[in-house]
C-alpha cells in the first residue's frame, strides 16, 4: 500500500502530503535526517531536515533501535583510531540527533549493532575491515567505554582474489534469529564466522567457521524463516552472488549453530559467468517473496546507473528474476519501508538517495518518485560519498 492510501484509509484529514523520515550517513562526516513528503503515489519530495556530526571523520553505518530511538553510528576512519557514537533521535515528527555518548575505537569499523543480554541489546559488536577484528562493548556508550574484547582474524595466505582478499576482512557482525550466536561474514577469508554469545558477559566463543565458495568474499547476510526452519542468505561481494544456506541447529546445549551451502546464484542470472570483475556487491534485503542484492560499478543501466538483482524466494530456494535500475552509482546501501512499497537507495559515489516504488507482484523496482543528492559526491572507486540509508518509521 502506498502512503497516500494510508491517509485515505486512516483518520487523518490532512490529505495533501504524508511525511516519512529517513536517516543517512555521509563518508564526509555528517549524518542527516530526511523527510519524504508524498504528493501522490508517484511523486514525492525528499529534503534534509537536520544534520549532526560527532561520528568521527568517516561515518559509515547507522543502526536505529526504533523502540528506544537510540542510534549508533560507526566511524570507518582509516587513520588508526576512530569513534563509536550514540545519539538519541527526537520524536519521529521532529527528529533531530542528540549525542548521548561516544567512545574511542581502533577505527575502520564498517558495521555495528547491539546484541545479547536479557533484552538482546545489552552489548554492541562492531566489525573492523582492515585491522581484521571484531570488537565488543557494553552499552550504553560513555566516554569511559572500553572494549569487552577484540578478536583478530588471520588467514594463512591470500585468497583467490588477492587484490581483495589480502587478509581477513570481517565485514559485519549480527545475531542469528535466536540471539544466541554472532554471525561474522569475512570477505577476505571466504568464511562465515560463528560465535556463541555469553549473554551475561557479552563474550564470544568461536564455533567452527563455515566456508563460502572460494573467491565469494561474503560481506552481509540475513536469515529468513520457512515454516519451522531458517535459511541464511549470504551476500557475496567479491563474486557478486548470493549463497543460500540451510541453518543447522545444534543438537544439544554444548553444540553450535552451523550453515550448509545449498545453492549459489550470480547477481546477473544463471547464464552469466563473471570471472575477474570490477563489480562489487554491497547490500542484501528481503521483503515479501523477493530477495534483493545491490551491485556496485556495473553500469548495467547506463552511465552511473548500477543494478539491483531481484530474486524470487520459493520455499527457500532462489530463482533469478532480473535486474532493476538502482538510479544510483555504487548503491552501497538500500532499505525498504515497512510496507515494502518503496526502496530507499543510497548511491555511494553519486551521493544520492533515490526512492523507488516496488511492485509486490513482480518484485521489480520502478522509476524514482524522489531523488536527493547530498554533496559532496564521491570519487570513482573511493571510500567517500553517501555511506548508508535507513528508514525511521
Ligand atoms: C584474478 O586476478 C588476480 C589478481 O588480482 C589473479 O591472481 C587471479 O589469478 C585472477 N583470476 C582469474 C580467474 O583470472
Ligand atoms: C538462460 O539460458 C537458458 C538456455 O538458453 C534460457 O532458457 C533461460 O531463459 C536463460 N535464463 C535467463 C534468466 O536469462
Ligand atoms: C534447492 O536447490 C538445491 C540445489 O540446486 C536442490 O538440491 C534442492 O532440491 C532445491 N530445493 C527445493 C525445495 O527446490
Ligand atoms: C569500475 O568498472 C570499470 C569497468 O567498467 C573499471 O575500469 C574500474 O576500474 C572499476 N572501478 C572500480 C573502483 O572497481
Ligand atoms: C510516529 O510514531 C507514532 C508512534 O509510534 C506512530 O503512530 C506514527 O505512525 C509514526 N509516524 C511516522 C510518520 O512514522
């Protein structure tokens, strides 16, 4: 259902526009709240409503806890040190960022989110790309916050894509649906690392790692339930593919969660062999019966117009549907609204946020209903431009 219809169906008499809020981070140092105002189902305006700094020199990743309206921002600083910053977001009608805590980090964090404890958000885990570490912290973040632990990963020799896989590169850290395990896709090592979480201390104990295909370079992933079982979908950045894994529950309390690879699909369909390429997939999302994976630097739709691969999710297996235009160059992040009717695409190099309608029947994404450039643009191949986009609903 499109926003205008909510207004018609709801009690509101304010029929001219309907605003939805988004949050964006920019590698140049600023984070933003944005308002998306719909004039109709096919036309909207997107505008900046507030800005904040405080997430170091290279804000890379935002996590919003909708129930508490706490936002964590990770700093990808390549300078050997960085910060993790905690904000409180004002009410969704007037939201602004208020910084409520900040701690020093080793820098180069590319991802972070809360985990563990009785509420599932007692601790924070972050992944550091080039120090090859994950680091954990107790929440809330204060100026005296120190890591609970830092785990460093090594590989015996570079992977099949030595330009990307020179060393271990953990790229994200998130829990499985039970909240008992931490999942860490490692782009450099071609593995998905799994850890058992001590819910009291936040400490992590390594489980056996799960290998991806050689040269996959797993970056992000997500779980989805089918009946009583879960599948795990792995976004493989280096091979531009999605791996479909069966989730294997431990047989007893001393065991570990495991994953078994069942299927791998190229983000370009079954008839395309990529070889050594310069495209880099980035984000994976699932909504309704469709799975989406963004591809950076493929220019599939022309100059500075990269693609988003669309897959149909059957009973867990995937079928390639086709490519949609992301209307962005380097779509590093994207997210769907709760209704699954619109995608917000974060174009890294073009530094734009494009709002695309989603057809729930075909899964395909349509032409932008709104587009906003948040300068400065990134440079070709640079770690600059717009870094992440999420909805605040
Ligand atoms: C891909 O390129 C790397 C160098 O970056 C090289 O070592 C490797 O052999 C190449 N692989 C293929 C399949 O061409
Ligand atoms: C792949 O190739 C086969 C055989 O030519 C064809 O039947 C199929 O439609 C192609 N699939 C896609 C997604 O293009
Ligand atoms: C899913 O795909 C795998 C590998 O192609 C196949 O072995 C399995 O039977 C498929 N499962 C279903 C439910 O289609
Ligand atoms: C992007 O792709 C082009 C080829 O289309 C390649 O020449 C360039 O090196 C790629 N850029 C990056 C940063 O990978
Ligand atoms: C704002 O939050 C309230 C209370 O949670 C909710 O009812 C309302 O739908 C939200 N509005 C928007 C625009 O997200």
